[in-house]
């Protein structure tokens, strides 16, 4: 319709920029989203822990309600071993007060449950071996880095010393060469040596010698040199 104006020929789409209020809300949402995620993870962790503990309590109640005949003697041996360790370490240091009961308790558990003790010992042994191997590799890598750095420093020092020696030797050789060249120049210059030689003849005084063949080497055909008058010779 004629009431509408014609659109511009070169039009460009520009996105709407967010305002200050929208930017503040987005920043608040991003910061609170992190804390909400952490709270969710903590809630699920606590929930799973509570559910596991409840299930463990139920299983323990069912197991203790009708225990096997060997359970009570084993529990008695384990408790007696732990109490014996506490009694033995009652007058010693804190380390012994902690180590003796734990050691005797683990010994009683391993005696009462040998199969489980073997499995646990294998697992712990593998873990300890892997941890010791990792620490060894870390220490070895650090030691190798330090040794490499020291070798590089020594090599750089050796290279600098060799460079200094080579420079000194080159300077000495250059000085000796300059001295020898100067002495040779003072003793005999090239002009004097050229003057001592035979002078070259000038272009006007050069005389060309005529070639005279040797009569003995000339070809006289079938005649002899004495019979020149009788025969014609070929030169």
C-alpha cells in the first residue's frame, strides 16, 4: 500500500543485546547453578550411604538372628586378641597403644577367616606394589631431570672452554701469519724479485731465427748426400 514506506536496500539483521538486568540474572543463575549441582551430588551421596547402611543393618540383623555355630567362637577370639593388645600396650607410647590392638585383631581375623584374609592380603599387596612403583618412577624421573640439567650445564661449560681455546689458537695463528707475511714482504718484495730476473726483450728488438734443416735428416731419395749434383732432392 502507498501508506507504507519502502524498505531500505541495504538492510542488516542485528541481534538484540541483553540489558543490565538480564546480565545480572544470568550471572546469578550461573553462580547458583554450581552450588545447586554440588548440593545435589552431596544429597545423592548421603542418600546412598544411608540406604547402604540401612541394608547392611537389615542383613546383619537377619544374620545374627540365626547365626552359624562357628560365628560366636570366632567373634570371641577376635575380641580377646584385641583386648590382649590393649592390655599389653597400656603403659607404652601412643603408637604402641594403637598398633598392638590393631595388629592382634587382624591376626585373630586372619586365623578365624583364612580365605578372606588371603584375598585381602593379595589385593592390598597389589595396591602397595603399584603405589611403590609409582613413587619409584616419580623419584626416578626427578633424578633423571636433575642429572640431565647437570649434564647440560657441564657440556655448555666444556663447549665454552673449547670455544675460548679455539679462539685463542686462531688469534695466535693469525698473528704468526701476519708476522711471517710482513717479514717476507720486507725481505724481498715482488718488484725486486721481478727486477732480478732476466728482462723481457722489447717488441722491436725481437729477432726470429730461420729454420735450417739438418742435411743428414733430409730425404734425398735413392741418392746419397755426396751425389747431390746427379739427383734431384726432395725437401
